[in-house]
C-alpha cells in the first residue's frame, strides 16, 4: 500500500522539508527555507513547523531566513507587533546617569566646617580684614604715626590735608592721622575690656539661671529685666558719672551695662542644651551637677555667646566714643575718637576734616564688627551647609 501523502499549504513542498523542525519563524514573500533565526520578508511567511523559538519582524524584501535577521527583527520571544513600541527611535537622546555628589563635610571637625562656612561669606571676610587692619594700626601706632599725637604746633593750626599732614591738623596744630592711629588703641581697648567684663558677669549668671531653674532663675531674670528696662547708654553714663570720668571707669560702666544681654543669651542657650540627649545620658550615668554643667553644657553655649560678643564689641566702641564725646571717657590731651569728635564740633564749617576722619574710623570699625558677627552667626549654625 502506497503511503498517504500529507496535505500541504500554498507554499508548496515547504511542509514536506525534512528540516521542518526549525528554530525560528521565517517570513517572506515566498517559501521560507532552513529557518534557524529571524528573517525578513515582505509577504506571508511559511510555517517551518516544530517548536518555534522566536518570531520574525517584517522587512522590505526576501532574505536568508537562516542567518540574517530582518530590518524589523526583534529579540527572541518578543512579538513583532511590539517592536515599534519598545525600540528607541533613531537619534533619541540616551538617559543621563546622575552621579551622586560626595558629601565633603564627612569626617571634618565642627571648627573646620565653621571656618569653611565663614570664608564663603565675602562680607564677613571683608569685615575681618578691616578689623585686622585696625588692630595692626593700633599696635603699630608708635611706628606708623608720623608725629607725636599730643605735640602742638602753633604754626600749623587747622591746616587742610596735604602731603605734610595727610589728614590735616586740629585746632592745636596736632597731626590728625597720628591722633586717629593712637585713638584706635583707646577705642579697641575699651571695646575688648568692656566685652570681657560683660561676659564675665553675664555668662556665669545665665548658665546658673538656665541650669538651676526654679527661684534662682526667677530672681536673676527679674534683675536682668530691671536693668534692661533702662536704656543702655543712659545706664553707662550714670555709672561713669558715679565712678568718675576716666577711660577705665568708662570700660567698667560699659561692661556692667552690657552684662544683661550676655545673661539672656547664655540662659537661652543653656535651656536649649540641657534638653539634649547627651545631657540626659550624663544624668542617667550618675554624673554630678557641676560636671554636667562644666563638661557638657558650658562648651555648647560658646557659639551664641561668641556671636553676642562680636556684636557687643561694636556697641562698646560706640559707647566709648559717646562717653568720650561727653567728657566721661578718655581725657585730653590723650587721643580718642570720641574726644576728637567733641573737639571738632566747634569747627565743622572751618575744618570739616577734624570730624570726617574720626567719624569714618568709627563707622568702618563698627560696621566691620557687625559684618563679622553676622558671618559668625551663620557659620556657627549647625543647620547651615
């Protein structure tokens, strides 16, 4: 009996090819042959039969279905209909990979971080440079001053600025530049000493009030409120008049009048620090109150106190100039910026340079301390970046 022949489709004898167990699905305008992978074609593909492992995408002509994928071919196991949806169009921009910027603050001490933040503020750096110039001028005044600041010359009374006297002369023929340089000593010394006195009184009182609490805090706070109720300059004038007109007494009066501000800053910082976890941990370990206050609380209230000290220096310089202007600070003939302004008020129209240069020195010095104080406040803030 003759063997029955299998039916075949329109592709002819492709179904009777013994190599019908192909690896792919071939498409073309005619019969597919030896399909081992995707092939391209523009017409109907012949069924290679067997276990098909992939599909062929449409192309624009016939090709070798066994070895060359078509122009529209896709990956194995992906239907040809999804090729247009998944493939990127020609010339499409590739996604950029963002690299995470490393944190440069890791492993650095708080002091270095504060210095870096301070140096990123040009105004604060400029103020610090001006302060350094004033301090250098005050220290080197005997070397930089061209004349004796208290030597008079009756032949050079109220001379305008010239090559001989760069800032002119005063009503007694004294060189204004030499007096401004030596006057910086009195003003800066008064500011530094006054702030040290104020911090020595206010910081321990604020630390005690914030750490002890209770009736101690209430009593110290009421005393501070009573002192702050009186204007700062009025209180300083009253204390200086009581102690006597002198630069040392003026510094004491300014320091005592400024102490309430330090007390309030130190108390607020102490109340904030005492609630921190490391302070509570020290208490839980059985540390004494004195050790907690000195080792854990006091070092952490230094930043706000330092900022307050910088700002108080500017106020102390203005206060010393005001007291000297009123005759309660530096006494003549010793130079001081405030006493120079006091003497210049009688000659504002005839010799305006007598008031311009001391006033400009006060303005630049006070402005520089304020800029540095603002920069320190931002630099010492732990939340700043």
